[in-house]
């Protein structure tokens, strides 16, 4: 089996490559990225440099048995036209190339962020509406790509399509990247484990998964004859009180409107890259039922949700990363300031 992984150098992509290269059913892996990594991912893996917004993807995909589409652009977060072109139009170019290259299977990286706001009193399965959160570009784009994939499946019923909808994906090696994407240059990494207080936001419920387990989910989706959407998250669902325990902090009750207002002020002052809309989305996404992933996909995480968060906290405190362009370890934060907070990729 020959598997092409689009967006292979990031948090999830590196874990997918690691999972695929040890599966005996996979004979060749092609990593696709706009910048090649220095890291060696084994003899099975070769590389193609391509940008999903402009390069010929048909030639890259031809001869593949499965294409796994992971590529997603978070920054420049203040310019939604750029992210729309990369994430929505780029994904549509990937889907079109899959069909034109006669690839039998497509696995797409959706997200819990694609879901419409959910109930507070129960979990939801994969049939819950995927219309996103309108005030966050991430939610709008993930929802739109879901609609584009609906049309693709209708027009190409002979192609097996799988959508994985994970919660927050963490690992130590992604700490520097996620700090740059969501917290910005003013977060003192070495002080993360010394945070004295954390806002208690009862409506915020986090479903997380370790990147290694996420890589296994994509491997299973590629090699097994499954189709449709799958929710991916480890147990347990985490609250801010449990996060505070991991940090050794105490919780302080803060109204959600006040937390959003503080974030909005920091956002408008260009102190943080994460928009208020992302915070709102996190407060509204439903809690996912992962039964289908465990029973039909055969997926079972090795790491708990708490393990994934603790590893991320350790990584943040150490400035951890990996030798791929997106995951590079913390360097000079002056570069982030010089290019504008939230503007760099």
C-alpha cells in the first residue's frame, strides 16, 4: 500500500508518518509539505515539496492507494482571506486531485471545531451538525470543508472517504509550535508550571488526544476498509479545575464574559495570536462520543487525556520542539514580535 500524507511535517503529520512506517501493510509513504524537514522518517518515506494552493497535486497523488489530507494553515490568523485560500480552496484542490489521480481512498483531518454548538447535558455522536462556530475562522473553514466533502462524496461514490474529528491534539514535540500559534511570545515558558491561579470556567470542557494516538487513528483509517466520520478523543473529559491541579494552581471563579473581554483586549493590543472567536468556539463545542472509533475503527488510545496535557505542559516549560519547519524548538521571540504576533506560520 502506498500512502500520501499531505501536511506531513506538523504536530499530527509527524505522528502519522511514524505510525505508517512500522505498519507492514504500508510499503511506501510520501510526505508532502511546502518545506522539507531535516528529520529522517525511515526508508519507506520519501518527500515531495508542494503547496496545496498552487502546485500540481495530481502528479503527486498518482499511484497512491490512500491520500491523508492534514495540511491546515493557522496563521496569519488576522487575515482570514489567506487562511481561507489555503484551508478551504487548498482542501478542494486536494479532493479534486484525488479524483483525477484515481486514488481509491481519502482520509481527511476534520475537527471537533467543525461541530455546531452542542448540548451541555450529553455527548454527541458523528451525526451532530457540522456548521462550526461563525465567529472563529477555524470553525467556519472546517465547516465549509465538511460541506465540500459532502459534495465530493456524492460525486465520487467509488472513492472511500474517512473524516476524523479529533479534540485537541497534544504532544511534547509540538509545545513550541502551539505556544507560537495560540499563546504568543509573551508566555514565559519556564513559568508555566508555576502559574498561581487559573480561571475556573465550568462551561469549558476539553477533549484531548496524544499525537501518537492520533497517528494510529489515521493509520487505521488508511489501512482498514472503513468510511465516514469518526470522533477521536481520549478519556477523561477535562475541566479547568483538573487543568489547575496539573499546574499546581488554584482556581478563581471568572465569568465567561470577563475572560473573553480580557482575551479580546489582549488580541486587539496584538499581545496574543489567539482570537476571541477561538475562545468562544472552545466554550461551545460539544463533548464527543468516541464509541464508533473504538468499535468500528478499532482505535484505542495508549495515553489518557491527562497524559497528553501533562506532556504539553512539560514541553512548554522546556521550549520543546522537533526538527521540522512547523515544530522547530523555541528560538528568538523577537522574530515573532518583528513579524507581528499571529502573523508568522
